[in-house]
C-alpha cells in the first residue's frame, strides 16, 4: 500500500545552484526592490569578474535570468519571499559531522526555503563549521507544508523528522545537567537541532521564538536553560542547562505552534494600526 500523497510536502519547485548564483540572485532582487545590503553581504569578498559571469550563465541555464544582470519577474518575486518576509524560520541540524543550515521566508501562504550543507566539528564551544558545499538548494512551497520544507535537511532520524506531536502533560521531569555546562558538552549526543521563528511587524520590535533539541540514541530531548541566580543581570554564573524528554514530533509541533503565533502577532499588529492612525488624527 502506497503512502498517501498528503504525507509528502507539496513542492512547487526545487532547484540547485552554486553559492555564487544565489548571491547574484539575492543582490539583483535587493537592488530591484530597493532593499538595504545585508551585513553578511557587506562583509563578503566581492565576486571576481569570471565568477560573476559564470554565475549569470548558470542562472540563464536555470531560466532565471534572460540576460546578465537581470532576473525574471517570477524569481524576483520568489526571492523576495525570503528577503522581505514578515515571518522567517531558521534551522540548523548537526549529525555525523555534517551540519545543515536552512532559512525560510513565509508570506501570504507561500514560502521560500534555502538549504546548505556544511562540514562541522564538535568542540567545547559548540559546533564549528569548517567548510561548506558550493551548492544551495532553493525550494518554493505552500506554507501548509512548512515542516516538510524545514525537516528536509535535518538529521535523518525518525525522532527528529516525525510529524507534529505535543509533549504529554505528564512528561518526565527535566534532567539538570548543571550550571555552566554548554550544549556542546551534552553527554553522548548523537545529533542536535536548533530552530527559531522571527516575526517582524511594522513599527514593532521583532518577536522571536527559539528552541534547541538533542538526540541521544533513539530519545529526543528539549534543551532549555534556566538562570538560578537571584539577580541574573549581576551574576557571572552561566545558566543551568536542562534536558526534558519529549516525544518524536515535538520539533514539528513547536514549529507549527510558533508559526501560528507569528500569524496571530501580525494580525494583532494590523488590527491595531488603524486604531493608532485614528487616535493620531484626533
């Protein structure tokens, strides 16, 4: 019996391109939309003339650029989903010496995901990326399939990629690892995942949800920190690290919950805007 089609994310389009091609795609879209140059782009070394020419040739082959320096209207709109999205999702997973990073933008029921793989090392300071693939995976998707887009490059473990499931109310108590312990020193960790959802509404500070998980064997743990000092602002002691056993599907559940909360925040901000305008006009 085949798996129902709804079990797989609906992918509108997925393409692979070099990091140079992706950089040119973002730079062109930013210029077209009048967006400011990002800090990352400002700090990056400028592309050579040969690399730029090769990048535009690659985009032309992918039918994203009719001429060097130009991007099709469709792909300008697609990249804008990420660059101007009111809701952005970032995820990183590490497993067997390979790290993946994903950035997603959500707007009006659509999304754009950008994935990249890296070689990494685990040390006392955490996961350090030592090299990156010269390949970006770009995926257009419907927002209802955001978990399928996020989980695509997360560690290939059932407890990580499972569908959304909330932690039970009678979940086991947290295990205290100890104050000053870093996530990198978690015992017998096989994989780790970090996730954040950022909401940006006009005139309001960003609203951020973040989560961290660790996999040990076939068990998934939610990793949280707690400052035990009476005055965190004046204490130099590192926060206490806690592990809470959670069911497979907990990562997906937290993502869906955070995205729903992001939409609620945007709706509330939009509803408050007319009232603020009316008050100012009086």
